[in-house]
């Protein structure tokens, strides 16, 4: 069993075994990140593969100031954002009237991770992207606006819209479970 540092050192030397072990150790966690930023498993797999290529190419830049998994997650998010930036003109983000929304958290404890990912993936492209960046990754609306080339207001309104759409989906799921609707 290799330590994380031994895996890093081996990867830096081009050791294929270490590269495989590093991939094996982190691929599931990174796939979960990629799924949040994609509309399908094949799209997430593309992000994952491109992200790992970047990780191996830039591993020498990892200085150990954070956990390796945190550094890798940032690369996966940036890879997903770059892929989405290329498609952004296909999915316009419109300002929608912002409203204050509070989603009920009652149904979340009984919901499987896969169900939540599916709900997030079903959001319109702009909402999905901004929801992930703000709610999951912790970017500010100002940072999101800068990264995506949109206004801060658009970021806020897309986030509000995402919350509303997710709240409706959660209510539907709660009703389905409560009343047995299929």
C-alpha cells in the first residue's frame, strides 16, 4: 500500500502503477463532482477523463498546501466549467425575478445521493451550473459572474430559480412517497 505522497512521487516519475492507483483511489469521488456538473453519465465521464489528464500533467504544481483531494476537486470543477463555457452560447442564462425561497429539508434525509444528483442534473443548464458553483463548491456570486462572464444579478437569479425548481422536485418526491403516486 502506497502513501499519498508515494503515489504523487511515483506519478511525477511517470510510474504507470502509481498513476493507476491514484486514479483508482480518487476516481469515484471525482466522478461524483463531475456528475453534479453534467447532464449525463457519459458527459461526466468525459469531464473525469479530461480532468485526470490535467491532474497528471500538472501534478508538479501541487504544493501540499491543501489536501490532494481538494486540489483535484478544483481541477475537476474547472475542467467542467471550461467544457460548459464552450457550450454557454447554446444555453442562454436569463435574468429571472429573484425571490426568497426556502426549501424544506424534510425529505432530504431519506433521499439517496443518486436521486439528488438526478434532480440537479434535470435543472436547466445555467441553473445547474450556478447551483453547483454556489451551493456545493462555495463560490460567491461575484466569483461566478467573473468566471462565467455574466452579471452578478444573473448568477443570483439563476441560483434562486434552481432552488425553486429543486424545491418543487422535492415536494413532488415527498408527495409520491407519502401518497404512493408513481
